[in-house]
């Protein structure tokens, strides 16, 4: 399985999707970031496999690089940004009750999505 979706910040590819886990490969382009968001149904684990990311989870913001990871609990406000001049690639592992794309509450969005 490798579903692909383009977004204003880059793209993602679904690597696995079943009743207990969803795994995505995110590619975030330089100068771009995802919306500040939260999820009611899932937690996320992010592993950087290429590049440098600036990640925000609630009030904490820090940079993570190749081989580093961060946990995003269910309900936490979070965001990923590309911090380098090359795209950052993240493996995102979602765990929880369900994994619909609609399970997003956006608080800030550079692309004016709702």
C-alpha cells in the first residue's frame, strides 16, 4: 500500500493502514510547516529519517534530526516544520481508536484550511 496525497506543505504517503495503526511518510518542503493541530482519536510518533524538523508539542518547541523521535499524545496541540534547506522526511506512526483524515482540529494554518 502506498497512497499518496499532495498538500501545500509537501506530501505524504500511506505505508500501512489497518484497525490498530496507520503509518505515513511525510515530506515537508523547506520554508513550510503543517498546521498547528490536535486529534481526538489518535496519538502520533514522529521519527526523522532525513533532514531537520522543528516540532511543537503543546508549549514545547525543539529541533529534531535524523534518527530522533518525538511522541505526540492524543489531544496535544502539535506542528512540524522543515528547519533546513532540504526537505525533511518524517515517519509518522498513528495509534489510537481510529485514523480518519477528518480527525483534525486546526488552530493555526498558513494555508487557511479549516
